[in-house]
C-alpha cells in the first residue's frame, strides 16, 4: 500500500505543479509547466544579460515594480523574469553569438537584436485584455509594446519568445491584422507571403508569418542544450496552430513533429 | 520536479522512463488532464506529451480520446493574439504521438490512427497525414481515406530553393523602424539586483 501511495505521489509530482508554484504577479500562480525552469539555469540570471535586455528593450523600473518583479528579478514566478527567460531564448536558442546583422536566413541568429531594435519600449500589465501582447506603432504616436497577463502565465517560454518576435514585426513593419481567418477577432494575416497590411505598412510576411518562421527555425535548428523533445513539440504545435487558424488564405504547408515543412494543398 | 522542464534531454528521458514504469501512470495523466481547466493549455499539453511517451494500449486509448475530441473554441470575441481553439495543441500532440506509436507497433495504435484519419477534425486528420507521410507510412488506403473527406493528401516535402524562399525574410526592405528610430532613451547599465538564485 505504501508503495502504491508513493508511486501515486511521484506520478502526481511529475504532472501536477502545485508544489512548484509560488505566488506571482497579477494574482496568478506561476505554472512550472512552461519551461522556465529549463531555461533559467542556461543563462543564470546573469547581470550582464539583464543589463543588455534592459537597455535593448528600453525597460523602465517604474513599469516593472511591485509584483512585476523588479525587486525580485531572478524569481521565475514574476512577470519580469518570465519575460527575461523568453528574451534569452530569443537570443541564444539558436546561436551562442547572436548578431544584429539580418543577413542570415535563420531568424534565430538575429531575432533578439532585431526585436530589441524595433520594439520601442516594453511594459507589463495585469489586464487580460483578450490578448497576449499588443504593439502600438505609427509616426505621431507613442510607440510601445504592452505585455498582458496571459503572456506571462499562459504561454510557455518558446511561445513567449515567438510573441516577442511577432510584436517586433508589428513595430517594424506597421503590420496590422485583419479579422478574416479561423480565429477572427483582429488576429489574422491575409496570407503567409504578403501578410503585412494597413496604412504605411511594409511588405512581405506579417506578424503571424514571423511567428511561424520563428517556430520553424527553432524546431529545426535550436542548440541541443536549449531544446528538448517536449519543447520542440510545443514549438511545432504553436507553429501549426498559427498556420491553421491565423491566415485568411491557407498557407498550404504544415510542419511535421520534427519541424520540417510539407505541402498540404 | 518539472518533468518536461528541468535539465537536459537525458534528464527528461530518465524522468519520463521512471514515470512510465509506474503502474498507474496513464490513470494519473487522464485524471490530471480531466482536472485541468481549458485555459491551462500548457499543462494540458504537457500531460498529453507525457502520455505520448508511454507505449501501452492504455496510453493509446487516452491519446485517441484527446485527439478525437472536438475543437475547443472560445467565443470569437477573442482579440489580437488570443488563442481561440484551446485544445488544438493537445489534440495535435496526441495525434502525432499516436503516429509514433503506430510506427513503433504499439498495440491498438494502428486502429487509433485509422480512426483519426476518418473521424478527427480535418486539421488534425491532415496533421496525421503529414506525420505518416514524413515517416514513409502513409498507405494508399489511408491516403484515400483522407481524400474521401476532401482533405488534401498528396503531401510533398518542401526542400531546397523552395524552402529557402519560404523561410527567408527580407527584413531590410520590409519595414520602417530600426535602432535609430527608438524614442525611449536607452540606458547602458541598470541597477537591477544581482542574481540571487
């Protein structure tokens, strides 16, 4: 009987996360199932990395005080640390030497610097907002990227990294969304190769396309110690979710479980 | 213990193997999955992923139940970036795990895959087709099964120049902003408390 109870307890510990949860910002409990504990040791909450992120993304201490984590910056349950973990994945997930040159076709080489360059400033909110993040852009407006509660507590680290890259595309290309796709609600790109729409917008894939490409490159070229099979599965399913539900016209390709692409119409 | 979080792939494999040896592993996973709210998509994904590593008929049944479940659509009031099909990742992950079980000849997996091709929601069925095709296991009979549902089944790997075209972004000419356009002043050093973990 004792053995049975022990087995059940061990099993429960494997899949249930209560013991690993701690009170976090926005009144939410931080789940341990979002891979923060996988990535946190890989960059060690190093001060130099923090300084670089702080500068590159124009964080402001006033925005990240209290439960947001400024005074507890290495605690994986806070919004700030969960944002940092995603930024570090964006930087080092596919290379140990991220660059600002966008000459490589592999977005993982430059996604971090490019996102930092294009996101004007970044700040958090506890609002759910019906969204993960939003970016305001334009010539005569204050440009910013706002991260909502679901970004911190409903997304895995790799999803968060994809969201940052996605928002950077909004900031960079002034790419808006439409409401014509399975998900609707101002979350759609018209198609994969030309998805950047709106007044003064750029050309090429829109923000959803950037999410897909980030997941694809990550799933197929991530550094071996920055991914495991569960995280790859998470990245592929995220990419396929976007391919399935976020384009007005079906992009006609999907990824298999290894991240490789196949024509599907 | 964060089963699919902490440590290397080897650590993950060891934890999963240990867990899979427990006699009631699938029961625990089923119970956990059922108890998780739809919003806990990451936890539900993780639960299904773990079940996918257990090569038993009980795991096959659980995975098939998940993969065959109907899309879990939240009302379309969802805004920019909100996930409306909360169950997609779980269904997709369960379905690809079943294909892997089929390839590994796990009992009942072949029947489960066939059921998915015939009855899963079309996007999941298509994903199963892609996974089977990529493993060289999409038979003509199963291809026909997809086609009978008007689901595309003439899959083809995207490779070479075609893949390059798909994956290459011309970011230099595709946007507006850059480092020089940043309006908030950057700071070179921030007095953030040092690492304390």
